[in-house]
């Protein structure tokens, strides 16, 4: 018999980085105002958060959360199936369904649990899942739990997807699942061309994980499908509250019969305690603000444009993005750790993304921006990057970004693909 703890005793990667003084994770933040945080008494500009709409510190949002605590207490202490359902959860589901344009929605305790439970209960061992190569870990785990055959297609490549779909047996159930906005690079899914492929296969169902698209894309912040005007073509929309909506939790939206099935079959929903009432009230308040003050979306987009133009003027080696996620390419993992430490010492809180989250040797600094970042804060960030970029060789004229990271999607003539025989 072998000791299952042996791999733990032999795990050295994190210990090595900690010993070098470059470990960038699990920083205990003392206080936060949203766009800035305090760590060990130092105030730094936060560009490592998913707080895209900057609502975590909005007075109206905090007021609603406090009111919910006074009314319901701090937690539900049970699953929604039993004693954990409140009128806030029910109201939230109605509001979410309306926002994303679907018949019904179901709220889970976390976004990870949403993907885990939904995919696993809708797709079985006899079915096939087609999954983008850069999908989030929660999708990957949901696929694995389903025990379905999983076919991975090249990132944002509808042509490769169509080729792999052509090998699908006629009597096999199938699900196409993809992120709407990919979390590491801010890349937006090529939804129109995915829909073109989907139309060749009428029984293929499409699910979009819009964790990073909700509250970011679309005229009303409704997400990726609304951004493209293709809501009716998407079968299921999944979203989370831990980004734009300043809370925690997740949801699945789609046809009423499908949502009711998931409600009674998804084990991660049935056997998890409900999201706390204060969290549900927070999301409801965010939805209300988004509806009454759509200019916040405008400010977010202005900030994204401002920072990307600033990076361009510096000549920084960043991956082009239309979303609040703007990743700076570094390449070497060690360089990424050093750069993050240097950024922090110069007053900027950012996070590295290294293997296995990205291919080895393709490390990035994932930066992300909020509607509440001031021009002064953004100028400060640009000044720090301008100062440090020559030292780390992360200028476009000295560092070549791999083609697959900049040429993210292809255009194809789908009429030439033909129909499935």
C-alpha cells in the first residue's frame, strides 16, 4: 500500500517560489475601496479584480445587503430544496431570466457549482460534449463529471469545431459549450460563426458560460448573446455574480422545462446550502442599478479604451481586447513573478497567469479594469508599466507574442462547409 500523502510531501513548486520571495498569491488585503486596496499598510491600485462595474462598495448595494441580513440573518443554513429558499432567491431568478432573455433561471450557490451540476445532469455517458480548448476549469470539471465523450476543438475556431462535429454519430446527443468571454485574455467567442456551424446540426445544443460577459457586454449588460443579437440562438446561458455583480453565486437560464429538470436533478444544487440572503440582495441591487444607471457600462468601456490606448502608446506587448480583461504578455514564468513583485512595490496590484493556466513559456500578467477606476489611477498604472517595461523586455519591439495569442479567431465561408450527410 502506498501513502496518498506522498505526493503532498514531494510537492516543491510552491515552496520554491515562496523561498525565492516571489510568491504572488493569497495576499491578505487589509482594506478595500474597490479600485484601491491596502496591504501591509500600503495603498495600491487594484488591477487584478473582476469587479468590472465597481459595485462592491456602492452605498446602495451595501444598504440592500445590510437590510437582507436584518430580515433573514447571515445565512440560510440549508439547501434551497428544503429550508434555504427565500423570496429574494425567487425574485432574483425572475430578474435574471428577463435580463438574459430566457424563460426561466435557476440560482446556484457558486458559479463553479452551476457548471458542475448543470453539465453533469444534462449530458450523460452516451452523449458527446464539444468544448473550446480555453474553457474555464468549472466547465472542464462538469464535462468530466458527466462521463460524456469530450471533444476539444481549437480555441475560437469554428472550422475545427465543424470538422469534429462531422464525425459525430447520428444518434448521439450533443452539447456545445464555450465561454462567452475567456477569462485569461478577454477574448470574445466568435458566436456568429459558432451559430452558423450549429445550424448544420439542428439537435446540437449550445451553452454559453458568460461569467465575464455578464454586466460587460450588450446594451444592457445582458452578456455575449445580447452583444451579438443572437440570444434566441443560444439554448442555455450561465452566469456568475462574483464579477460584475459584486457578490457570489451563479445561475443557469434557458427553457422552463430544462431549468425545472436541472432544479430536480443537479446534485450540486440540491445538496448545497443556498447562497446567503445578503448575497442575493446584493445581486438584486446591482441589477437595479444597471437598469437605472446604464452610464456605468459606458464608463467601464471608456476605461477599457483608455488603458488599451495607453498600452499601445507605450508599445507594451499586450493582447488586444475589447473587454475589461487586458493581458500583458511576458513569456517566461520567472519573469512574470518578478514583474508582479516589482509592480506591487511600485503601487500596482496585478496577478500573474502561468502554466498550467496557460501553455508553458506563455506567462501573462492578467490586468482587469473597473468602471470606478479614475483617470488618475489609470495614468498611474500606465506610468508604472512604462517605467518597468524596458527592464523586463515586454515591449512589442523586443518581445514577440505567439501568433495563436494575437490572431485569436478566423473567418470562414460556412456555405463551403456543406451539409451533414
